[in-house]
C-alpha cells in the first residue's frame, strides 16, 4: 500500500473520532504520529551508520518511550505483540499523561536550539493529542507502523504526501488557509531569486515552511546533492534556513514539514515578527534572500506600530518595512503583497514606497490573477521583487493570464508561470516580446503581458500594474440586455445602501 493510500485510510478513520473536527485537526494529529515514526526510522538509520563506523549512537528518545516499545511492540515473529500493545483508555492515558509531557520537556533540557532534542521539544510544546478514542489511535498507529521511512524514495513520497495534507488543510478555508501558499507560486519565486549555497534564506511569516522547503529542494535536488561537499551540506542543514511564525499550529506544521523534507535543523522560531524594533537590526542580523507571503488585512496595536519608522495598523505595510530592513547588502527579496500596497497613496503607504524606490532596487513586479488564494481569500495579489543594490531605475512588469478563471478546483499551475521564469532569466527576450505583439490565428493582435516602466514615469508612488498593451474588449449589448443590467445594478446598490444604513442605525 502506498503512503498516500495509508494516509487516506487514516483520514477516514479520524473523521469518525469525537475529538477531531475538520481538516485542520486531522492534519495536525496525523502529523505528530507520522513525525514520531519518521523520528524512529531516522534514529535507527543513524544508529546503524554509527555501528558500521564502530561508534555508539545516543538516541534522543528514552528506550521505553521509543516507537517499538509503546506504539508498535513486536513479538518474536515480528508481529504486533497484542499483550504489550496499549489500546483503549490505557493508550490515551499513556499518551496524554506520560508521553506528551516527556516530549514537551525536551526544549528546556538543552540550551542549543540547533539540536534535534530542542526541535522536538519546540514542536511538542504546542501540540496536544486530540484523538479521543484509544481504539481509533491504535488503528492509526498500526497503519503508520507499516510505513518505512528508511529509503530516499519513501522519504520523497512522504514529503509529497505531507504537502498534500497541508494543502487540504489550507483548502478547508478559515484561519488554516494562511499556512498554505500555492506550490506553483513558491516554485516560481524560488527559481527567480538566484539562491546559492552559502546564502541565508529568511521567511518572517513562515507558516507551513513552503518557501524554505522549496529553497532546500532547489539547492539539493537531483545531482546537485551529489556535488555538495560535506561542509556545504552542513551549511545547508544548519546555517541556511531562518524564519519566524506567530501561530502555534503554523509553527508546528512548518517545523514538521521542514524536518520531513530533510532540513534537519531549521532556524525557525515561534513568535510575532512584528514585535521586533526594526531600528535595532544590524548587518549581522540580516539575510541574503527573503522569500515570504506575510499575512495581510490584519491590524496591529499602537505598541507594535512603534517598532517601525512609518507607523500603520496594516500588517502588510509593517511586514514590508521589516523585510526591507532584514535584507543584507546585495541581498534579494521576493514577497507576496496585496494589490492595495501598490496603488494606495495614503501617507504611510506613500512614505514606505518612497523609501523602497529610493533605497532599494525594485526591478520586477509579478501581477497575479484574482483567485490565486481561493477559497480563503479573493484579494488580488502581486509578487514584489527588490534587491539592495542601489535605487530603482526600471521596473519590469509581468501579468500572469491563465487561460481560465481560477477557482478552488481550478487553481493556478506552474505552467502559467513558466514564461515569466524564462523571461526573468532572459531579459534580452523581453524587449523582443514587447517590440512585436503576437498575432493570433485569425489575424487579431493579442495583448502583450509584460512591459517595462521607468521610475520617472511613476506618479504618486502608484506601482500597480497598468498594461499599456491591454486590449479593451467592447461588448455590444441589445437595449433589452442593457436595461436588465441597469436594473441589476440598481438592485445591488439598494442592497448595499440598506446594509450601510443598518450599520449606522445599529
């Protein structure tokens, strides 16, 4: 049975449990069990390697609390030892009152945040067992025990399955949506930030760790890993990936996602990034590459706003200032922002954009189509690219235009971004694209989806994408259709007026 089939079975089992409510819960609960099985196989591998080298391996987990002792004890025939295997109330009592308190204490037992011990403690500090039935948990343990994470192929499949779990959690809507950025967008952003071994890569709103995982895959995929020296591999594992995540669930999911993908020691911590006073940052605190999709639409208190030169209650404008200050000299950044950041001209937005254009090189703006973050947000977004290599001169715009309207079931695909990635790396071809607009099969000129604007042409710091090649389609309606349209508009206006009136009266 494949890992995906096993996870599908577990999901069906957990949906029947009284303690589980929705995708967010079952993803969280599958995660901690999966992680413990992965940890068991990882430690067994390390112990085997140490034995072959004539060394001893010190297990992180105490012997009586390892997977093969409590989750799946075996008899002499290698079958589940039903006499020793806990189930029902006994299993739940053991997990809740013995095992989880033991794991939660790990973080305080070491001062070194790079160790596996610390990482385990940091994960379980914010986790609790929600599975109410010990019989349900026994079924889950038995299925996961059948998975073997000791080969690279199985680890790869595990990482893919976990991505699918996180995506389903995001698609569930609500607050869980903020943890998942579409893989196609992450991949395109990583491929256009010139990441190299030795760079430090930072995400101050890490969520489920998608950007850091994709950057790790970019640096180590295929034959790249074989060419890495021992020192380069150590650098990638210990001194490359940095981040913060405010929410407990996001932090737990992110840490597990990174470790399950092969980043053994991510420097990611739980905390509100915006509580840091950006005036205190020094060059040693900054990073070579910043990749992020920070939360937008939120509001921060005055106390938080005072950490920034330009005060605003809008989280998107605070995060933008944070990332600007966190970028090293010669550093590169790609950040998802809502459309409003580009076109708003109120005092705070204008001042931040003025600083951005004068002190940083905003070289690219990727205009994403509406619906990229459905179902949990319909806000139109852009990817803002800038580096710390001088002031802005020319901004290249690329407007992503999928052949269909994006919906929850028809999401954005990497295919829609392939041309952007290609043109990003081949600027000489952009001019050719702009110089001669493509013509469709029926001889009608099609609009060009990329163009360049000189900073001198920008008025009032409005950076929004305005395609000069846009073909305006004129729809000719009959008088009857126009009348129906007018009536519909009047109906919508009256409805909005009534809502406003009820708010005022209320």
